[in-house]
């Protein structure tokens, strides 16, 4: 039904374009118009489509919760918990779709009938009201247009408004991220003290088994369960290993590309190295788990070392390979933008090329290089699939790269894979982790971007 | 140390530094080569499928059908091909014991019933005759034939038993083991059995997600970029939007998964595990990438174009829509394709919104539960059977093929249609 209404609105708006234009052409036969006839068409189409569509969208968003309110208002005085009401409402809905297989009660049946009845009323009144608004607004605009109505200006203002709304999408996304994370996190900290989360040394979300929704929460059940220190430590540890691989290789190849490489080498090697950045991370994860992990384990055995098949080294090392192109191409750009006269001055003093690079160019380009490294760190911290597939899922507090550790991202996946129960501290814990991840990467990005921006301004 | 020695030392240091740079580039390229070789060498076998060709006697008695009458389609559909299959397998080794019969059965994929039935439906003339029928070999024998399972280890550590291998070798000597292009890998949905699992369901899931993503992200991003580049006044609010877009581009993808879960599923109540929700989540993720690309290409359109249009009496909106945007379109499109390629390889956000469900049907609309290609890689990589390893690699090859294809397309659009302004 919804798509039928939507299509009707679109079709009517399209056809009113032709009516508007036709009327303009008729007027044109004896009077001068203020705009091209097509603007009269656009004008009418907007008046036809926009109000009706807006009403339709608002109605569709609010209808379910209003129907729910009416159905459950019969039971609001019985002192039921929120969870029970939800369960009851789900039962009513599935009964009305004839998919209910549980115990039938008179109440349930009555509510299901009421539900169907309300849905029917809502559906038809939606059709009638939306269509009558459409006819009214189109009729108003149609009678209004004459030879000296302004049509181009309103149409352009409308378009500009649509453009402006689109530009808000990015802000809305950020707000959506912050709110979805914040609400769940605040609820989480009402059960688990903030101090226990930030400084707790044990992370065993599996201990918080799925509980009965109708029972009240018992905070003591969760003591010593959600201490995030091991996973914060694991996250930074794996990121550190990754940077140990990525910084030397990325930086040196960036320097070589910028200062030594012939034009041909640059032309071919640069895009090939950048392929590494385009490979999906799940593919790296598979590579780390299938090849690198077992390889390190065998290598460790031959050296007499105990290496876990899912070691932090395997995950971090492969993650480092993934980050190489970020660092190499960013530092390449940064070094290329160092002014030539700095180099010339150094050569004139008799310095070799490598001495110039080490003593003049790198110090000059340092802020930019630091910025690129910070962006790499932010990538490493936010990387998910490699860790999920190649490192362990148990949060060990260890500094031995040969053992397995876990990260923030991996724990979010572990908790949220499969069915989630909203309102459960375990699910909320994932959102709390997500918020900490968001904050850490946001700070890193802001610092890195502002450092790079300042650096660019210096030499431009 | 005299002057010459110092100079020699400095030149040596120069040579060393150059060597480090070359070594770093070589290492990066080496990683790529090792990586691709590993994927291709484990994956190419998945494009071959092993079949066992065995003689089948479509005897009326074995099928409990009337021998004098030609069976109708319904008769065949109602017939019991399980028992018939077992009887057929016994002909491979008439002396087989009860246990060995079960092992014989396990040499074939569990779809043998269907395969025997469809052969008869397609070739009704073979009723009452003995014909050679091609049946899918089990995953274990498939892997043995491809050389992925070692045969020389003790029997209890092997998936295929000595008995199965004996029968298999005999069939092989008779030329009854054949290997053909594995079309079912592309046409089947996911399955618990490695020999039957295919990528059709996850491919459709990816396709729908990308289409949803494209239809949301491209228009919104283009309009947003046009507003910010052409209409927006320079003030604090537009600066804020700009900072916001840059930061959003660097937010880890899993956070978008949490957004999808916390807002799209929990608040708006959209259906779980569907490409619709996956596509919306991915579109929020690719939005900043496309906006940045579109702004860059709008910026590259020289002001003289705008001035010429304005001088001819076009309004600001007409100038933008008739001249600036069409000229910026190639750059925007190539940025969009690159953004979509990123979205196509994304896994973590889709896992959070439930697109990891086991789906053994091919989704027909974006509202049906589905997996996606990268999630399929994850699901198969997590399962223990050896047969899935080559499937994972093959799926990676398919995914990489699409990514390369999309990136080349983006390059092509950029080089072919973008105007160079001097």
C-alpha cells in the first residue's frame, strides 16, 4: 500500500508538470510570461508533490507508534513492565498476521482485532488525507499561476533548500552516531560503574549470559565482568605491532618514491603499492589466519618458542602491511611539497642526497609525516576483520606478541554477532566500546588533519 | 680519519640509504605478490568440480514403477530415489557390508537423489536401461582428487577412508572420475556442504546492497557537494559541515555498523539481515568519500565557465545545473565508483546488522535476508572443513575481480570524459 501511495504521488507530480507548462503556453499566446513555460511546470509539480510527500513521510514514521499507543492504552493501568508490554505487542502483531502459535487468550484476541481495525483505519485515512492535501495544494497553485506569477524564483529557492538539506546528511549521520552510541552507553553505566569499566582488569562478557527479560537487573551479577583494560591494552598493542611494520616500510618507500625514484618507477610502482590499500580487510584477515598464523607457529616451533596460532603478531603484522600505502603515499606527498630551495641550499653546502633528506627534508616535513602516521594509527585502531579472524577473541592482558589478545573492534563483533537483546548490559557494553573507539579515532583524526593542514599552509 | 676516508664513509652511507628505500618498496611489492599467489594457488581449484560417472540401471522394479508403462513426470517425482541410489551404489562393490554401503553413499554429495531424479526427468528414454550418470562427488573425494588432502597419513586422521579411496581409485582407472568447470559455484546459494556451496546468494546480496547504497549516496552527496561548493555562504556553519565531512570519512567502519544497529534496526524497525539496511548503512559510510570527490571536481571547473553563463543572463541555479555540474560529473562518477568499491569490500558493519545469517535461498528483493560477498568470505573462513578453504579463495578472487573492474572503470571515466583545463 505504501509503495502505491508513493508511486501515485510521483506520477501525479510528473503529470502536473505538463499541466503547468500547458497553462503557461496558453497564457503565452496573448501575454508575456515572466519565466520559461517549463518553470510553470516545475512550480506546479513541486506544489503537487512536496506537501503530499512530506505528510506521507511523517505519517509513515509516526503511524506505528500511535497504533501501538492505542492498543497498549488498554493495559497501561495494570502495572506491567516495559518488557512485558513489548512482548504482548509482538504477540498481538503476529496473531494479526496469523503467524502466532502460542497460547491464545481473550485479551490477545481482542487486541489483535483492535489492531487490525486500527491499521485499516490508519491506512485508509492516510490515503484519503494525503490525496486530498495533494489535490488541494495542486488546485491552489494551478489557479494561482498567471502571466505575472513568479515561478522561477520559488522553484530555485526550493531546489536550493533541497541542496541544503542534502548537505545536512553528514551532520545528521554524525548526530546519529553520537546519539545511538551515547544512549546505550549511558544505560550501560547505570548498571556498571564507569570506574569498573575504565580500570577493571577482567573482561568476560560471556559471563553475562542472556538473562530473563522480565526479571529485574542484578548489578552484582556483572561485577568484574566488564573491565576494559585488557582490550584497550590489546588494541594499542596490536596497533603498535602494525605500526612497527608500516612505519619503516611506508616511510622509506615514500622517501624513495619522492626523492630517488625515476619517473617510470613512480608511474608503475606507486599504483601497485596502492593496491594494498584497496584489498578488503576480510581478505587480509583470511590471509593472516590461513597463512601467516600457521607460518609463525611453525617458525616458533623450530626455534623452540611457544607461539599461539592466533597470535597478536600475525594480526598486527598483516594489519601493518595494509597500512603501508597510507603512510607511503601521504609521506610521499608531504616530502614532494617541501620547497626545492631547501634541497638546493643543502646540496650547495656539499651534502649528499641522503644527508639532505635526513637533516633537511625530514625535519621540514616532520609535521606532515607525523600527521600521516597518526592517520595510520587511527586506521589500525579501527580495523576489525583482521583482528576478528586472526587474533584471539579472549581478552588476555599480555605484552607477549606471541600470545593472542583481543581488541575493541573484535569484542564489538563478538558481542553483537548473532541475535542481540536490546536493554541487556552485554549489548550495551558493545556500544560503550564503540563510543570509546569513536572518541579515540576522532581525536586522532582531528589532530592529524589539523597538523597536516597547518603544514600545507606553511609551504603554500 | 682523513678526508678521503670520511668521504668514502659518507658515500657508503648514501648507498645504504638508497638500498633501504629500494628494499622497502621491494618488501611492499613482495607482500602483494605473496598474497595474490597464495590466494590464487589455493583458490583456482574451486572453479573445477569433481564428478563420478557411474552406471545406473533405471530398473522399474528398483523404482517401484510399472515396467510396461512409460512413467509420467509425476510418477518420477513421487518415486523414492534414496533407496534407488543406495541400490545403485551397491553395484560399485557387490560384496559391501552394511558399514561399507554407508561409506559408499558418503562418496557422493547428498544431492544424489535429486541428480538421479533429474537425469531421468531429462532423459525419459533411459527408463528401464542402464546408463552412465554424472553425480557430484563428496567434498572429501573432491579435495583428494584435487590433491588438497594428503593420502599418505594414517586412516583415522583422514576424512576419506581406505575403502572409499580404493573404490575411488578403481573408478579413476576406468576414467569414471571427471573434472569439469564448476558452474554450481556461481549458481548455488550457500550450503553447509562445501561441494554444493555457491556464491549466488551472497552475490545478489552484495548487488542489492550496492544498488541501495548508490541510489542513496550518489544523489545526496552530489547535491550536498553542489550546495557547499556553489551556494553555501562562507560562515561558521558551513565550516562545521566541512570539518564534519572530513572526520566522518575517517570514522572506523564498525561504528557505522553500530549506527545501523542502534538506529535503523532498533529505532526505525527495518528488517534485520537485509540488503536494504546494509545498503543504507554503507551509503552513510560512502557519503563523505563521494562528497569530497564531487567537491574536488566542482572546484576544478574554471570560474570562466560560470562567469560566461552568468553574463548570458542565466540565473545562479541555471549556471550550476546546466554548466558546472555536467562538467564536474565525470570526476564525481569516478569518485562514486571508488566509494562503491570500498563499500563492496566492507564486512564489519554488515556483520553487526545481521547479514551473517546462513542464507540458502537466493534473495529476490532487497528486503530478503542475504549475506554479501565479503561476509560470505568471513562465514566460510570460519568453518572448519578443508573444502571451504578453496571456496574462500575463489570467492576472494571473484570479489577482487569486481573491485579491479570497478577501479578500472573509474579510471576510464576519468581519463575519457574529464575535461582538462589549462
